[in-house]
C-alpha cells in the first residue's frame, strides 16, 4: 500500500485486529504518523491533515486507589517499597522523581523536600519537566517516616539516594549523570504523569 492510499478508518480497524497491547498499538500509530509527516515534508504527498491523527487506539482509563485500598496495599509492602509508595502518593511524584531523591534534598528544619532530578532507565538525569523541579512542604508525619527509613538504610549520608538498595555501592547511586541504579522489581507509578 502506498502512503498516499492510507486512510484513518482502515488503519484503525487494522490496529484493532492486532493481538498487541494498547501501548504497542499506540507506538505503531505514532510511527505511521511520523512516516506520513515525513512524506509531506519531502513533498511526496500534498501538505494536509495527517490522517493518523484521526486514528484512535483504545486504552483503559487508569483507576485510582481509594484511601482504604492504598492503606491495605501499604500493609503488604516491605521496606523500602512502603516508604517509596508513601512518598510518591503523598507528594504526587513520578516514580522517576522519587528514585532521584537524595537525603540532602530533605530540609529537616524548614520541613521541605526538593525535587531536583529523576532516574529513568537506571540513569540519573533531569526531571521530566521544568515544573517538576520544586520544593514541597513536608508534614511532620512524613518527616518521621523518612527519618525512620534513614535510620534503617545503610545509605544515610546527605549525598546518598534515599531509595538506594543494599545491593548497590553508595557511590553508584549519585555523582555521575550516567550512574546506574538497580531495583529488585520495576515500581509502577501511582499517578498518570500527563505532562
């Protein structure tokens, strides 16, 4: 099929018929859209509305946990995942932002937490958006939770990542932008990033 023959409805029906996850279907649609844009840029087809923008891929709307469900989940999480889930949920942080937190980001006197970096695909880097880099007020209860975790963690110096695991050398969690961070399993975000 030539790119000039692509129409939104047949592509949408074809994508629906594929035995793939919605995310994979979205990636295919996005790739087809980029190919169409490239063909318009090169002059192979006239500049027009990209028909792939009309293709819809159904995805389920994420469901939020109720307070009771979240509390029940917390009872079953071992440390450091319990504290990690609490920090993500209470501050509305992406998992990448939470994993990038260091003890030096906690201002115990001013009761604030500074979000300055994130960890994505085991690499320490900038936050996803400029708006994500912020200083957040911390309740005394959350400071107690963090302090309890700090006392239990073997990585408690100001330059250590809050959620460094015992399998890591402390130096591997900070310092270089290419540092690797390892996890026992992939944590899932507790909110949709939407940005």
